[in-house]
């Protein structure tokens, strides 16, 4: 007689959570691979410029060459990703990135690359990123469902950030040992592997797109979806300023303060590491905590993002600066998961990539300008004054966005019931908001604000302390 205590071997194996389906696993694995390569390659590109005889200005030109096409082609990339199968856009973008990084690696390994060559190749990489980002975000959000989507997004982001931290550390060590060319070659190989993984994504669950009136009509429809939701455009407008200020502080002022007042690059490196650890802790937190008012919880966590600028303005010692960076890392991750969960809940699946493109465009458009003006602003106002101004402005714009009722009142639902906004029914150019589902309150316009919302509700033991909002919230390639 069979022993009832003996169970089939398969029953003892750990089962994957229901929300971690095949597409989710492939997307997460591909993101880990590319983040391992890309974060090292960003360091390698800068050292390649310097080793070829360039200076800090040349490094900035190469970085700008990547950012400019990213901003220019984002909207087109979003429209295309909502017209054709998203995984095809992602694979094509990975292929472009693979070829451009392989050519960059060849030039560096073969001799002294010219500045224009490096700018051209990084511009191609930025172009690929512009088409990849909206498709990737739409694909990820269409791959998860149920009441555990925030946990799925948190785990994805935790894996992505962990790979980024490891990739930067490994890339730095490899640059010191073998030079930047081999790190760029590894990044090209990583794009090839990731593209192969994404080619196996299953899009049969996504309904076929209907033929539309062309690219401009698609962009117009995405714009109507974007401007018809006050919580969406107000937070993107907020992050256009926040991302610009944080980018200037971290790319320009942070290294200068570290060099002049903290003893060199090592304190700044430790502070950046503390930020990375904070993002991992924030992702772990969001796997347990599900705030009922997601946008309110996420927006409140934007306030601590001002701490690093304030710490640099004082300036605090390395321990104080690292603590500020750690808290901001936790906070931005709380915002990031809340933002992704809100988009998943509220935006129709067939418009996810276009809305994501407007999100990315609005959030990053001012970043090249802010980094370019950081130096002149220091000359006019002084470094410490510029940093205090950055911290103050982050607090002010975050407080202003809390005046939007939808930001305070939008609540988590157990089922996704996103509906498209009717497209310009009266010819006024503004879409009409849909009627709320049964049981939900009527949307409130800014003029009808009725005071502060109820306290955020947490599920689980933890309570909280942000490019994709906005770029810090997005899945990387």
C-alpha cells in the first residue's frame, strides 16, 4: 500500500506566484541582463572619451548626444509601440543598441576613436532607448494582473536596481583591469542576450490593435488621454522640475562638493551606494505595503528627495550625506511602485505606451537644460545657494501638486477597470472624463477641493518613508 505521507515530487517544489507569469519572468531576466551591462557601459563611455584625449566638456557632449534623440523620438516610439506588437519594438531597439555598442567597443579597442564617432554611436543608443522605453513599460504592465501588481512591480524594480548596482561595481573594476573597450563589448553582448529573451514574449493575450488614422492621430489620441487626467499631467509637470534639479545636483554639484569639501571621489561614491541600497529597501517595503491612496503616499515621498541637495548645501559629512541619499532612495522607490501601479490601474492597455511616452518626455525634457545651466547658475548665485534653491523648489512643486484633488483622493482598486477618455466630443480640444464606476466618488475638479484627505491606509506591518514617475519610476532596458 502506498505511504500517504509520500507526496509526489512535483508537489514539494516551490510554486511561482500567480502574478509571476512567463512574460514577467522573461522581462525581469532581460532587464537584469541589460542593467548589468548598461551601468558599467555608462562609466566606460566616459573613460573612453577621457582616454582618447577628451576633457570634461567632451564627456558632456557624448552624454548629451545620447539624451537628445531620447527626448526627440520618445513620442514617436510610444505611438509605434501601441500600433505594432510591443515585443518587436523592444527586440529591434535592443538590436540597434547591440550594434552601436559593438561598434563603439571596436573603435575603442582598435585605437583612438574620434569625438564625432562616439557622439554618433551614443546617439544611436539613445534612439534605441527612445523606442524601447514606452514599449517596455506597456509590455510590463500588460503582463501582470490581479491585486498583487504592486508586489510584481516592486520585485521587478528591486531586481533592476540590484543589477544596476552590481553592473556599476563590476564595470568599474573591469575598466581598471582591462580598459573601457571590453566593458562596452560586454554591454553589446548583454543587449543581444536580452533581445533574444524578449523575442520569446507571448503577446497573444493583447488584443489586436485596430487600424487608425496614422501616426499623428495616434499621438493626438494619446495626448487627449494624457491631458484628460489631472493627476497624470500634474505629476509629470512636477517631475519635469524635480528630475531636472536632482540631475543637476547629482551630475554636477555632487562631485564638485565631494572634491572640494568632503575629501575626494570616495565619499560621493559611498553616498551613491547608499542611494542604491535605499532603492532596494524601498522595493522590499513596497512588496509588503499597499497604500490605499497610492498617489498620495507616493507624492508625500517626493519631499525627502530634496534631502541630498540640502545635505550637499550644508555640506554634511559623508555619513550625513549617505543617510540623506539612503532615505531619498527609499522614498523614490515608494513613489516609483505607486506610480506604476496607478498607471496600470487607470490607463487603458491599448494606450499604455503612448501615455508612457508623454510621461517620459515631460519628465526628462528639461534635464539636458538643467545640467547645462548648473555651471552658470553656480557662477551667478554660488554653489551652496543653488543647492538650497534646488531643495526648496522640490518641496514647493511637490506641495503644489498635492492641491490637485485626484492626487489626494485616487484609491487602489482590486480590479483594473481603466477606460479610455472620450475623444473631444464637442470639438473644444479637451477630452471628456468618463463617468466614475459604481461605488466610486465623482471626480473633483481643482475648484471643488474640499480639504485634506483621510490618512493613508497601510496593508501589512511596514509604513513608508521616483528616469520611468517619471524617469526614476520606469523600467530600464
